[in-house]
C-alpha cells in the first residue's frame, strides 16, 4: 500500500490541507501539540471511521474547534493497493455530525455510506482498525500495543492479521458441511423405514400390486355402466322428439293467450285515455271562453299598473328629498345647540371674572365693558333660542309630510300587489288555453289507436280458436320424459362415480410409482453422500495439519526478523528474541532468555518496535510488492539515546526495499538531516495548524 494524496478540511487543528505524499523515509516534524499525529490518524479515520482508538474522546473532538456547524469535517485519502488506485472520502456535517463516506476503485464507485465503506476497507486489507494500528501504525507511547493485549486475544489477533484465521474459518465451514451432511444422511435414512421398522420400498411395491388388480376390476364395471347409459339415452331421445312437437304447439297457444291478455290491458288503457282527454278538452274550452271575455279588462289593469308604478316612483323621490331636509334641520339644530353652549360658557366666564378683572383677550380691566359684554351675550343667546324654535317647527312639518307620504306609498304597494296577482292569474289561464289544439290532436290519435287495437284483438281470437293443443296429453308426455331423464342422470352419476374412483386409483398408482422412484434415487444419493462424508473427514484433517504447520512457522519467522532488527539496533548486545505460544516477548541476555519486563523502558520499546516492524514486514511480504508498503512510527525516539537513534534510522533505511513509505512522527530536530523527506507542521496565529513538505 502506498499513500499518494491526503486532503483535510476542518479536521482537528487543520482548517485546510492538501498533501502529495512522497516515497521513502518521511519525517513529520514540529512542536508538541500542533497536530503531527493527527495527520496520520486522519488516514485511519478516513478508512475506519469513528472508532474509539481513532477519535480518542468522541466524534466531536474530530471537527476543528471554532468551525461553523455548516462547515464539513472532511478527509480524503488516495492510495495504491495491489496494483489498483483507490480513493476514500469520509465527512461529518451538520449539528449532529452525521457521517457519510464513499470509496472508489479505479475511478468506479465501490461503496457508499459510512458502514459500507468501513466494511469494504476491512475486506480489502483483511484487517480491522485494531489490526491496522498494531501492524502499520505505532502511535506515541503505544509500542507495546500487541503485548499489552490478554494472552488469548494476542495470538488470535496475530493470526487474523496474517490471515491464518481464514484457514480456521475454512476448517469451520468444512466441519459445518460435514455436520449438515451427516444430519442429511441420517434424516434421509429415516425416510427408508416406516414407524415399525419395515422397509418402505417393499411396502410401496406391495401397495402398487394391489392397486393394479383393483384398477382391472374397475375397468370392467365402467364397461357395463356405459352399455346401460347408451340404452337409456336412445329411449330419452325418442321421448325428447315427441316433447319438442308438443312444446311448439303449447308455445303457440300460450303466446296467443299472452297477446289476448295484453290487448285487453291495452284496450282498457286506451279507453281510459280517450275519456280523460275528452274531459280535459271540455275544461280547456270553457277556460278559453273565460280568457277571451276578460282580455279587454286585463289591458286596463296593465295601464293602471303602469300608472301606479309611476306614482310610486315619484313618491319615493319625494321621500328621499324629505329625509334629506330633515337631516339638514337636525344638523342645524346640533350646531345651534353647540353655539348656545358656547355662549352660556362665555357668560359664566365673564360673570366669574367680575368688572375689576382683566379681559381674557386684551388683558385690560373690564370696567364699564363688563355689563355691555353680558348684554351682548344675552342678546346672542335669545337669537339662538329663537332660531332653535323655528328650526323645530320646520322639522315637525317635514316629518308630518313624510308620514303622509308613507301612507300613500303603502296604499300604492297594496294596489300594485292586487293588480299583479290579477294579471298573473289571467296569464296562467291563457297559457293553459294554448294546449287546446294539442289535446284535440292527441284525442284524435288515441281514438285511431283504439280502433286498430280492437281489430288486432279479433285476429288473436281467431288464431287461438284454430290452435290444436291438448294440455292433458302434454302433461302425460312430460311425465314420461322426466322419468327417463332421471334414470339417465342416475346412470351418468354411476358412470361418473366409477370414473372418479378410477382417477383416484390412477393418482394413487402414480403417486406410489413416483414415491418408489424417489426412494430408489434416495438410496443412491445416500450412498453418494456417505462417500462425500469420507472425503470431508480427510479434507478436515489435511487443512488442520496445514494450519498447525503455518502456525509453527510464523512464530520462528517473526522471532527471527525481530532478533535481526534488535541485534542491529543494540550493536548485537541483544541478538535474539524468543516468542512464546501466546506471543510473550523474551530477550536473550548473557546466554539466557528473560521476560521483557526485566529490561529498561528504552530496551522494552526497542523490542516491541522490532516485533511491530517484523509483523509489518511479514504482512508486506505476504501481499508482495503491491501490498502494504508503508508504516507509521510515532515518537519512537523518545526513550533512545543518540547512538540508538542513528542505528534505528539506519535499520529503517534498510527496510526501504520492503516499505515504500516510512513515516516517522517526531519533535526531535536533530534527526532532520538524516531524513530524505520532511513534512513540517506548525501553528498559525489563529491557533490552527498548517503543514508543508520541505
């Protein structure tokens, strides 16, 4: 695996970053706390999502502090794996930080959605996030991540990373197939015996033999029933021909009876209709005379109605004028009363001031003008009272005229109603009279129909008298026909019952033969499956031996690679590592092996680092040159002296033929000159971080 491109948006301390990642030894340098580890953790988050080992405290810590909830938190990683270029993008958006993801392979969509992308990554690499961190990503203070696992989990994890667990899974499937096959054989063998332990095949053969004998007897009964049915059908046909002749005569006779009854009803209805039309015509002719006699009077009524309407219109106009005059008088009255109130207020004010007071308008002493002012106001007040009295009289006269006008309007309305009612009644009668011609025409047509119906009725009577039909002879023939028909139905039912029994018997024979064929095939299948069981037992043993063989080779291989690395890093002070079955580390010192917890922190870190590198190298070798081709080491120099730092860098350089990219995260500046590529992470004034490839 080779990382080609990394893009960040609002991820932890980074507002935005886009990096083309180089090959070889790459140092990610910068002060503590600026986000060096976040760059490589972003790769893990993009691949595996919000796992606890990745997000640390929670998904909220992933998104850059201070970014708006509308800003997305996004990481995009492009990488080559086993000859194919992949692109994975993962993002969180909104207040709830809902996650979305997509994965493309060679430009085509491979998976969409957070869980589907994570599953696709696990399937592609053959490892989950825990295996990824143990084999590829050695984080700060976690070099002992593998050895810190419980013993039973440690061995299982190593086998899963190296995909030996797949062999165990295959063995499980073989065992499951073997179990299912054995159960199937047992279940099918039970089908070959009945509840009493008798062989089912023999029982079925005996049943088939008995059914075949019964089938022959049933065929003889069917032949006898068919002969009897033919004889009855011949007699029934003869009686049927005779019945057909009688039914035709009976049908003609009944049709004439129905026509006679129908014509009686028609004659009765037509006579009633003629009587009704004559009565209506007499009434209309009488009404016609009445309409003609009052036609001149109706013209006078129309003229009088026009006169009433004109008078009413003039009265309404006069009423509107009087209402307007009364409104004007009421407004004038209101104004006079307002003037009176104002004058009375002035009088009260002057009296309250007295002769010695100042004038409220000119501010001079009132003196002699006091009495003159009072006299002037009193004179104005009398004039207003006089006008108020005159206005009241005018208003009373107008109201009297209005009352008289209303009486006249009421009389006009009453007369209008009377005239309209008389005219409406006359017009209604005139409309009815218009039907006189139509009624006369209808009466004439109905009388003609009545005459034709009488003639048709006489013809039907003649036909009925000439028809030759004997009701007793018909009933006797019908009874004989019905008896033979019943005998025929009995014979048909008997034959049908025999044939039905034959079909049931045939189906039972067919079912028995099919079941016999099935059981004989089942015997053959059981024999075949027993051969499959023997083959699966052999396959299980072969695969189990192969798994044990691989496991026996893995520990020595990992121990050998770890030992070479440790010897190189310690100038052969410690030249051998031993791994127990549970992958506990022991180091040889002075000819004896000691558990790792006996050694110093720096030496323990070196041993764990060597095992981590050995696992990564075995995984890379397993996938070939196109497989995993990078490792990440986070602050691995912290517990090492200068000499071991140089030795570690030299050893890592020696692994460059196996790992196309080795990322070293460190704040130690003195290794900068020994690195091929440097990525510098720094903090900006606003608290965000930036990164550049030097």
